[in-house]
């Protein structure tokens, strides 16, 4: 059985709609007022509780809860089997690509950092990150093992990032040092002028 690739929100909505379809089969013509029908539709869309007691809706809620429990149980069982079979296929420094469309790292390539408890930790180049890379853990079935090196070598990307940051820092420090030198010379000139005018020496600068 393939893993459930739906988002949790989408899966929950489909559970509610499935439950309501079953209720309409059990109760072919559920009686309710117009505003209650609108409340039911809102519940189907986003799970908002129905304030008025509607017997058919009450039954649908129970069915949806049972469907959700069964879905989560099945998802855990499938993940356990896949983890058990797939985690051993990856090793440190393997080149992989993230295949989970729900992940913010979908489509990114990286290197396997370590494998633990059925999950694979992957490190990926990320120029916008302070450290030059990001890391995240994935289920084995959400990764594609690449035979060839990733298009952008992670270590090289990180080193380039640090090199650029060091160059920028050097430029900033050099500029700051030059500015401090100008201020120091101005301070010494002001001190000397104060003494020449008969004022009290403000101290070394």
C-alpha cells in the first residue's frame, strides 16, 4: 500500500465528506433546516463544529472520527514497514534528492548525514542560511538515491558561502578601521586644541 501523500488537512476533509456520504446512504433524506445545511457544508469544508444538534451530522462526526483513526493507524503501519525496509539502503555521504512534494525541500539534492530510527538525515546547500547549509530528516521512501554526485556539490557550496561572508566581513572591518583612525586623529586634534585654549586636558585618546 503506498503512503498517504495527501496533506493532513485534505485527508481530514475527505474523511468528513466520506462520512457524510455514508450517512446519506443510511438516512436517504436527512431532515434539517436551511441554516443547518449551511453549517454542515462549513463542517465538511474546514471542520468547523455545528452548533445545532443534527442527528445525521452527529452520526457523520462519529464515522469521520473512526475513519481518521483507521487512516492514522494504517499510515503508521505503512511507514513502519517502509522504514524497516528502506533505511538500510542509505549510508553516510550518499547523494540523494528529496521526493516528498509536501516538504519545503522538495526537489533539492544533498548528502546523507546519518540514518537513525528509520529516518534519514540529509544536509543540503542553502546559500541564504547562516551556516551555508540546512538539514532535515526524511522517511526513506521520500528520497531518491543518486548514483552521480549532486549537481551542486554541498561542501563546495558551503565553502564558497563562507568565503563570500569572510570577504564581506573583511571589507566591513577595513572600512570600520579606516573610520576609527579618522575619528581618533580628530579626537587628538580636539584635545590639543582644548589645551592650547587653556582648558583642562580631557585625557589621552
